[in-house]
C-alpha cells in the first residue's frame, strides 16, 4: 500500500474563531514528522444544498499506513482532537489509500514564470492576447 490520505470536512460552531483552529492544526502537523503534507481550504463555490453546511476541508497525506497510525496515536494529535471536536458542529472523516490517476507535472515541465519586474515591463501591445 502506498500513500494514505486523511480527509476532514467540517462545519464549525457559530462564534468559533476558525483561524485559531487552523493555526493550531498547522502547528500540529509541523510537529509530527509522520505527516508528509497538509493542505486545507474553505468552500467558496458549492451550492449549499450540495455541501450540506460543511465549510472547510483538511487533507493530510502520509507515506504509508504506519505513519498514519503513528499520527493518530501521537499525544499532540490526541490532545488537539479533543479541542477540534469541541468546536465543530458537523464533520465527515475519510481515511483512504490514495489512487493517483493524473500526477502533477514536475516543476521543470511547467511553463516558465516571468519575474514580476519583467512581466511589468512588457508593454500591453507586446503581451499575448488573452484566450
């Protein structure tokens, strides 16, 4: 088995300072080496009927099941989980082995990005037309 993903989708209780919880989560993952990567986002486009009130998604990636288990039992995670549980109104958790269908392009294959100064120096008539 390869990578394991831990997806948490949540709705926070009214009055919760969500940024404080996110800051705590970012601190948590920075302290636990078993976490390969962590990303999060807040819903901005979904229709309410489809998202069922859930507003934030948190995605953790682990190299393998052992690292995931290590994370779940880590004392800092156990402590943070109690805090997290006290501020959420609704949550969905999914833990699954990742199935990669389309890998992201390596950085060297992506189009080069102009430095900001160079991009600002390009006169509008020389810039390519918008698609």
